[in-house]
């Protein structure tokens, strides 16, 4: 049985040009990597949900395992989920207006039984 190995790292913060349209958003971006092969996990569906709210969006990584999402300010929980991999949940991500949060996520293949 494989042991769950998860590395979820906040690698930096930056500023994003704000369009000034009255919508307060921030950006969460990064890469999803297979923990064993160290290769990008492509077409991975995941969702971002605002803590204590019904807001939820689903996204996919690109061909290089990268993702970039704009989400409203607030406290978020990211759930990384793809068939064949163990689901990963990162709670308490605080998004502020115009901020970029960078994440690098390593996922582990699910045990086959």
C-alpha cells in the first residue's frame, strides 16, 4: 500500500493589475505534479470554494500541469481531485484583492484494490 505523500507549498505572493471594475478578486496559480514521477498531472479537475459559502468553481490544469484561476476575495478551500489520484484538500487560503497566490502541489496515485 502506498503511503500518502503530499506537498502543498505557498511559494510566493505578488500583485496583479486590478481592472477597477468593482469586482474584488485575487488569483491562485501553480502546478500539479505527480509525487512519484515528478511529471505534471494534466487535465486535472479541481474546485475552489469559499469557506462558509455556496460559491464553487471547477477548473482544469493545462498540458503542463499549470492552472490559473481568478476567484473572489475571501477564505477558500481548494480541493484537488482526479480519477486515479488521492484527493487533496488545502484549507484556509486567504485571497485578497489583486493578490497572486502561487501553489505547487504534489499528488499521489490512489491504491488499486
